[in-house]
């Protein structure tokens, strides 16, 4: 009887580990799901359907809150810190969000400041912008037009 509760509970714990700590679904999620199904099936076979549902319900009521508490505490330990990225993307380290005005550049014309092979810089609306072409090489001081903006990526074509 306790073995079945342990089997279902350990399976639920493995599924929680897969959801909260490990990426993807497979390393702990599939074995966890199988343990839950085997535990429910064994309880059903040994004690009947009603008792199997009772054991499953009791196990879930006990294991889910316990798993949430334990997994949230593990995040603060060395083991948890080894699995969870704690680095931030600060402006001091060179990270920056795309400028808000880049999307308004679509359809605007400008002049390339550097050779575009296929990346370079251009002067568009009086501001220097890092740009890329669709693969072709463009000489410096060539007229260009912005055709697409995706985040920080400004795509141009020569005129």
C-alpha cells in the first residue's frame, strides 16, 4: 500500500522537476508519467478502481504542495543555482534593448556610411543605424532603403 503511494508520489515529483527545473520534456517527465500510470494501474489491479482513485487523490493532495515547497527551496541551494541561470543583462555589461524608433524607419531612405558586406552602418533620417542587407554587398556612400525591421535588425536594399 505505501509502495503505491510512494510510486505515484515519486512520479509526480519527477514531473514537477521536469516542469520547473529541467528544460524540455523527457529526462524526468516521461519516467515520472510512467511511474504515476504504473502506480495507478497497480492500485487498480490490486484494490479496485475506487481504491486506486482514492490513493491517487491522497497522493496528489500530499505530494503537490510538498513538491512546490521543496522545489522552491532547492532554487536557493548550490544545486539549484547550478541549474538556474542567475546572470542579468545589464546596460553596464553592454546589453541594450532595441531603440523604440527603429520600426518607424521602414520605407525610409538613407546613405550607407560603410561598405555593407552584408552588415555595416548607414545614415538614415540623420541618425547612424547598424544595418544589414539581404546578402548582397553594397559599396559605401550608396543610397539605400529600409525594407524590414526585426527588433535590433534593420534590413536594407540598395537603390
